[in-house]
C-alpha cells in the first residue's frame, strides 16, 4: 500500500526510479562506448584527452550518470581542467557536455 511507496521514496532519496535503477546497475557498457567511440577512434586527441574521455566512459558505465560539473573533480582532474585540456578545441568540451546531457536526459525520460 501507501507505506510501501513511502518506504521506496525514502530509499530513493532525491532520485527518480530510473535514476535509482541506473545507479544500481550502471549503464550498458557497449552503448556508452558507442556513444563516445567516434571521439576515440582515429581521432586527433592527445593521449591525455583520450584518457579523459575514457574516464568519462568508465564513470558512466559504473554509475549510470555524470554531471558536467563532475568533469572538474576527481578522478577527471588528474588530467587537468577540461577547459585547459582541450584548449584550442572548445568544441569538444561542448560536445562532451551535450553527450552527457543527452545520456542524463535519457535516464530521466526512461
């Protein structure tokens, strides 16, 4: 009954049910790798930039969600500030943020 719904809400905290499930199971690794594959294959990225993008992929697979602001925190900061890391190629920073928004949006809609 209603007690069960309230208990579920208490366990979810601020998460929606799709967010909770994604946090529990992460994201499908193949789907995430495909989403970022074009950036990694035959790209002109430096080794550090590739490492940064791979860290994004790993985080998405593990946790199912990633906010753009987290790219400025650990473990991503090991590669430096993303704006400095992609200096001269801000389009990639915007592209990464767009991809994260799309992935996070698919969670909310799912």
